[in-house]
C-alpha cells in the first residue's frame, strides 16, 4: 500500500522542523518511529520525506521493535559518513555521478522540487465557430423556455461495479468492524456494472437519474429520456408540444 503524498509532505515539514535539534542517533530513531507508526509502506514514505536510505530506516525500525535497552553513547559531532553532496563537491552542479535515488530525492527537495502529478490545464485547438455554436444553442434553449417548453440536458455518468466492492467513502461503524468487501475488483458476471444516465431539467433545476446494467447505448439513452418523461416530464409540462434535448459530449 502506498502512503498518500499529503502524508509524505507533512512528514517532510515535520522533519525539517524537528531533526535539526536532535543528535544523529536521535534523528535516526525519530525516522524509525515515524516509519513504524505508519505501518506498511511507512519506510518508503519516510525515506522520500527525509532523503534517508530505506535500509537505514529499516534498521532503526528493527531496533525499536527489538526491545533492547536504549544506548547511552552518542556519536561524536560530525561523525559518520558525510552526505553525498559534501563528499562530492561537484555533485549538485554536474551529472554522471553514481548516487542512490534517495540522495537524488534529497538534492531535488533542497533545490525546491517535489513529486507532482500532471494537471489538465492545456486546452486543445478551438474551432473558429465554437462560440457561435454555443450562442446558437443558448438561443434555442431561451426560445423553448420562453414558450414554456421543456429543455433537458442528458449525460452518462461514471459506471460502477455492482456488489461488495471497495470504494473511497467512509461510514461510522463500531471500532474494528469495517464492512467486508472483495479483495479484487473483478466484475461480477451475474451483476455486471451499473450505468447511471442523468437527465437535468433546466426549468425545474432538478436532476433525475436512471440506472441500468445494459451497455451505454443509444437505446439506453432513449429509454432513460422516455422514462423521465413518463415519470416526471408529462405531469410537469402537460401543455408541452416539443422537447429540447442537449446531449453533453
């Protein structure tokens, strides 16, 4: 299990504030204690946050779990192996040096870098008549609404597996009694997937969702709109003579 990046960033801030006030052994034990408290994946998370090798953190975790009496000896100031950037003065400015990935991570953090996911911000090319298209659709919607004719927007929603599968939601339950779900997210052939299809009524500012296990097809979309009209639309708009449908995407 990977530790969330938010936790790694929180650890990095904590280490930056606390570790400079500790001797070398104290620093190592703090790193080991944090990794031990996080459980599975903790060693890797602490290594990323501190720039210390996984092997050293693993050794400190093992030391903490051994039950041995604390050592009273502290390594003299400046003892131990020098940081890679001190032992190799040209490391930061040059390339081609043999160093561990932990050292690279530490140096990058020191230069103001951090691990970041990409972000969807770059728009694709826009056709020259894009605004005119939307203006036309808006005018059509205004015309229908002004004549007391219904206007709806339809769109398919995210498909979901049907059955006891893990999701990111949480609920209040007795301590130590989580709901049991399947280990693997393989589709159940008998239940399939739930395909939600939404209808948004612009006039009433309300949504309506149809859920089926059929594939996301035109027939399913048409049946959803028909079901909405029979269940809601016909009663809400008894004098309607036409229906404007805006199909998103």
